[in-house]
């Protein structure tokens, strides 16, 4: 009897191993044919025979490109490309002017060639910009740069995908600009590291990756020429906005905070990351323009060389303490600059370390504890002189052909009105929400601050933002005065919540809330400019697949992901059923109703 049971057990194991092997073979065979099919489809796509055998023609600005489904094109980024063209056009004008002034300093007898009037887009300019687009995809951005920016010497359109580079070559020929654009099939980091010699550096580098750009920064700050322009985009806003502080620290070296000013916080984290990367090589940055738009942030910074200026870097960075209750924030710089004048150098400064912390263990307003984030860039996000020059470019007749020019003009108008020396901001809806208070009008709050002599502005990143040099205690005082007129319900006053501690205090003084200050309504609001446009379509974002962005048969992500788990389970059940059928064919002697063999009894 024991031998019979042992024989049955061994036979069963052998059959199960056979069935498992047949099932694995069936899976491999199915995957092999699928791989062959996908390989053939990919080869047909690279040859331009996609679907019905034709490529799609897309027009944007002055460019006309041929796009297949396997090459990434994102129409969402048209505002990004239009703004970049305006910035580079402005920078090209400044660059030529600076080169003329440099020649005059070196050679006093040199006469201005006055060549700015003759520089035209689409024409090669020997002393012009040398631009690298490190991640080109279709090459659309490079083609638009070549056809719409005056004073360009050369544009290198690089991509690591062979099919993308072939697409770039076709599109360059399609637009007849082979004299300006050089397609490059290379790794972006390798290409930049190979261009660090002074005579091989780029005048401008455009980095627009899908996700975070930090892995490209080291090569970029080394391969940009002195005074060159970096155009850098980051789309991983969930990480930068505080959803994954540990991931943000790994990528950017800073800890984000969950705050309503998360978009500006993200800009300052990115700028600080670029600055710290540059200072390793004796270089430093000067932000020209920093914007938060749609689902991404984009910064335009000039890179300079100077060991002494690099020492000031610590004074441009700060840690941020944020109350966990009322969300009041306090910045503490990593370094300070102290005046140290001498007879030989009245402007001499001394570098020092600040004492701290700048906050107590508990918030002075609501008695809650603090979170600490950062470090972030705490110097200005924009350069006022560059913004004035950029607005002149936007107002020119040539810029009116841009599709998003109205939005560009409105965004820049708000940015020019911002308080550039005040980092971060509060939002009116959040402050009233913390106090469970009926919302006060924005003009009334701004008027109360202006009547007291404080400055106040919007931030381009939020339509309800309050960026002011007034202490946060003044904002709470104004809302206490508003509470007297529109009291909070008694049941809201619970023990331990911020509103109980804040509203229990009397305002330090009476504020003029009712009288609207003449400067409370900013010019951009009076002129009804396009300051905070709504998303033009549902699920407006970076897109996860090239086919979703290019194909005419676009599917909403909510529809595409409907019953996603259920579909996966059904597919797995079908695969298991197919595997069982293959098992039956592989072992025909075994009955499908009875996969375990009968017990064979032998006399022992």
C-alpha cells in the first residue's frame, strides 16, 4: 500500500511538471509571435508606412512636420515653445549687443556694424547663437527656433532614438533649413560632456525632458558658454509639490512642503538644484524668467563664471519652516552677507552664518509645531530688465503670429507686477478656510494692506495668491477684523484647532477694509488680460504615449482606464484557459475531466 501511494505521488508530480513546462512553452511561443508582430509594426512605422501608409502633417508656427505614431509630439506644449521663442529672440538681441560692446572695449577703434537691423530668422548668422536641443523627438522645436528666431548660427537637434533622428532629418528637409539644423543621434549627457571645451560650448541649451531634468544638469552647466542661457523644464510636479518628499530629496536635494504655494516652491527647488550644480565648477546662475504653467515648471537662467560670486550662493538659499496648523511659513537663509567697508573697498562685504532657528518650537499664532523643508532658492525668480526687454519682443508685430501670444502677454504682465524680492505667497481661500471664515474680497484684503503701507501683489502661479512683505500676523489681524463683521459659528471653536487660537486674540489695531485703495486693482486685472487661463480640454497634461498625443482618435484617460483591473483579470483568465487547452493537446492520454491519474495498487 505504501508503494502504491508513493508511485501515485511521483506520477502526479511528473505530470504536473510536464503540464507546467508545456504551459511555459505556450507562453513563450505566444510572446515570440507577439514580439515578431511588434517588431514588424515598428519597422513599418520607422519607414513611414504607419497604418494606411501615410504620415500625418502637423503645422505649428512656421514649421510643418511629418509625424508618425511612434514619435512623440505634444500639442499641450505649444505655449512652452511660443514663450521659448520669445525668450530666445530677446536673448539673441541682448547677446549681439553684448558682443558689440565687448569688441568696443577690446578695440576702441571698432565701429558698430549696426547689423541688428539686417539679422533675419531663417538666415545663418556667423556670430549668432549656437543652440542645443538635447531631447528633440520630432525636431519641431528646433525647426521653429531656426525659422522664427533671428541671429542663429547653428542648432543641434539631438535624440537617443534612431527613429526620432530619422524623423528629424525628414522634417528638416521638409522645411528647407538644412543650413541651420544639424541632426544628432547621441546620448544627451554624452554630447554635452563632449562639448565642454570653450570653443565647443553652446550659447543656449534647451532641456525639456519627460520628468525630472536633474541628470542632465551636470553636463549642461559645463557645456554652456559664459553668459549662456539654459532653458529647463520639469514635469514631475507631484514630486516637487510635496507628494513624495523622499523622492524629491533624491532627485533635487531638497525637501518640499505641502503648501498652497507649491508651484513657486517647485520653481525655487529647481533653481537651487541648478545653482548648486553650477557652483561645483565655479559658475553661478542668474534667473531671467521662471514660470509655472499647466502641468510643468520652466526656468530660463543665464550661467556665469566667477569664484567670488559663487561664495554668495549660500545667502541665496534658505530653509523653510511651515506651521502644521495655520501654515504660516518662515524662511531662514543658509548664509548672510554683512557690510565690511574699508578705505580701499567701501563696498566690501563679509560672509557670515546666521544664528537660529528663526522660529520657536511652537507657532506663535496657533501653538502648533513646524515642518522644515528646503533648502530652496530665496533670491528673485526673474530679472526685471530682461522682463522689460521681453515685453518689447512680445509687443512686436512679428510676435502676433504666435497662437498663444495673448496668454504669453497676460502671464508676463502678472509676472512683472509680482514682488520679486518676496519669496512664496499665501492664498486667500486657504487662509479663510483655516479660520472657517466667510471669504473676504481680494480687493478688500489688498486695500487693507496698502493702507498700512505694505506692498502686495498676485503670483502668476495662483489666481487667489497674496504675495506681500507684511508679516503673517498682519494678515491674521485683518481677518480678525473681518470676523467681527462676519463671525464664525460657535460650534467651529474646538479645542486644539488653529482658528480657536487665532480668533481668540484681539486684533492689534483696526484696519481699513471697506475703502478700496486706488492701487488695489492691478493693471493686468483692469485690462482683463489672460492671466490665469483655464485648461482648454479635459485631462490636460503631458500624455503617457505618443499615439495618444498624435493620433486623431484620441481617447480620454478616464475612458481608457475604465474597468482596467477587471479587464486585466479577464485577460489573465483567458490566458489560463488557453494554457490549459495547450496542456490537453500536449497530453492527449489524460482525460480533461480527470487530470490526476488513478491510484494504481500493487501487492506488496
